[in-house]
């Protein structure tokens, strides 16, 4: 790094917040523990103006920037490459709730706020921030918006995009766009907010956001059902929608092998009906009327499901503790899979109506191509998002399995996704892991439009280069 750039960075954020030596591993490696990159430096601004000053300094020096929040991404979108030339811009110090407007049902926040802290802040104000995902204790809202995160309540409340009314963004030139309006209606030109949401830090650095809040539900009930097939899981979803209406806030499906991994690696988490059916379904209904009303809805729906045969057994949590236990089982699946060994992960979206056919066909193709392969299939069935993961055959060397089969498996799965009208990335983003897959699955027109936007907003290609789209 040049002395001029180092001086400019230290002037912008203070000597203590420019890290150029020592162990930078926490910023250089992602959650999936891929081989780490190498950062030129880690810079930790404490305000939007400091972010702008850092970007201006890097732009003048021609140094590329990798914005980073909680570093919980899964597609290599927020860690530096191995060149040692990319600066990591950590927004973790920017963690203040700026304002909560209860009458407008909004909260304005810094991008570095941890999602769980924002959930608690909203709840303390008697309101609900419904964005919820497994990494909520570590991930930050800026990263959530940069990747348009999904989670477990998309079925009712939508992705992060639907929960954001405004943004504050530092551009590639180091200018600040303040678009933090809490308006729900504003038709004064192009929607710049939606341009930056989901762009993974390649078009601008999100430094603040105005989020949409909701009234807290009076009651929230959770149930677990054992279902005979994926077709039956879809039938149960249709039934739950009819009975629960907009109160249906969660609908997760989990394959038996995924649940067996949880039972094996986390014996304290007792999995209901583990041997009763090939799939488990976790349902949640929220009600603004009363718990009695919600429970009556749930019980009627489950009775009908049992009569129709799309459920072979079911239980409704009687206490909050029981409900949390059921959700912990679902959230433990990725952890259990990691305990089992390295694996091939997929974050795919398929129209709900096509999911049974996709699973049946893809399961067969994979088991034929790689005898003994184990499939860890789970995810947000309510919005068509599956984490369709592939584990090495039992007793096989997991690292050797990945080296030999990852490209073959990815191509097979992604081709199947495309044939069923789906997407190869539902909620994790593109990052560096999937950037070279897009030309096969994204239309040339769409890719060129994306490149045009990138060239217009970041002509020097300093913001997260090598992610999302290549220039």
C-alpha cells in the first residue's frame, strides 16, 4: 500500500481502525471456511462520512474495496481475493439505531447493526421486524440488504427488499445518496433503492436503511407434521394457506436424512416423528386476534390434513419453549451437516408447484451418477426456496468427493433447476462462487443490462470487483 493511501485512510477513520498487519483471518475467510483471501488492509469506519472518505481515497489510488458486514455470507461475496490488493471495508462499527417512528411503523438504522439487535429494538417498541434467518445473531442489516436476504418468514412478509423503504448509500465516487425516506409511496423517478438492494456491494456501499415494521402478533403458534412425500408437503402448504391466510408466517420442509443428521450430531434436540415419514414440516401461524383463534385454526387445518392423508402425524407446541425447540431443530441442520463433513451446497428457487417433480428427478439423477450419495434437502417450501445439498457417500473422504464431483453435481442440479423454471440463487446471492455460472443460466440481455449498470455507477470497477457480474 502506498504511503499516500495509508495516510488518507488513517486520516479518515483514525490509526486504530486501519489494520494492515497481524491476524486478519476474521475478515479474510467466510462462514464456509473456503481457502482465505488476503486483504491489503481492513478499514473500520464509524460513520457514513468516514465511509465516503475511505471510498474517495481508494478511488484516487485505484484500490478496490470489498464491503463487509457480519461476514456471514455463503458465496464469497464479502471476503477479499488472494491478490492482496483488495481493501476490506468493515461496517461493523456503524451499529446505531437512528430512529424508531412508531406511528409510521419504521426504524432508521446504521448498516452495521446486527439483525437480532434490531429485532429486539423493534420488540422493545412494541413492534415487529420480521426478517429472520439462522445467522441473525451475527449478520448485519447492510449485508442482509446487499444480498436481499430471505429467511423463514418470506412467505408472509417478503424478502429484505420488501422490508426496506429507504437507503443511504456511498457511491463509487465517494458521494452520499440520502434516500432514507420512510415513504411508502414515492413515484419521483427511478427506484434507486431497489437498484442497490441485492447488488452485493458492487454498485454502492449501503451505510443506512429505513426498515418497515409491523404490529406485534398477539399469538404465534408452531406445529410439526410428518408428511409422506414432497407432493403431500405441497398439499399441506395449500391447506395451511386456506386455513391460515395471511397469518401463515412460516412453512419449512426437511428431508429425513437432514433430520437424521441433527439427531446424530445434536442428540439433545429430540426430533419428532423421525421414523414416521420421509419429510418433516415446520409450520408457524401468527394471529392478531387471540391465541385461542390461532389454535383453533391450526387444529382444524391439521385435522383436515390427517383426514386427507397428506400428514401422518402432527403436534402443536404448547409453550414458547416447545416452539423454540422445534425451530432449533430446523436451524441446526446446516450445523449438523458441517459436523458430518464438507458438502456441496445449493440455494435454489423453483416454483412451488414444480418442487415435487424437481426433487424426484434430481434425486434419481444424482443417485444414478454417484452411487451412495446422500441428499440433505431442506428449506423454505412456502416461497419455493430449497437448500438442496449433497453429502459424500458414507465413509468417503469428503474433501476428495468435492474435488472429484462438485462441478458435476453443480451442473446437474443447476440444469435441473433451469429446466423447471427456477433460479440458481434464491437468497444467498451470486458473489464470486456463482459469477461464472450466470452466463449459462441468465439471459445475455439480462447480463448486458447488469454490466451496463455496473459500468455506469462504478466505471473504474473498484466496488467488489469479481462479484455478481464480470466487466
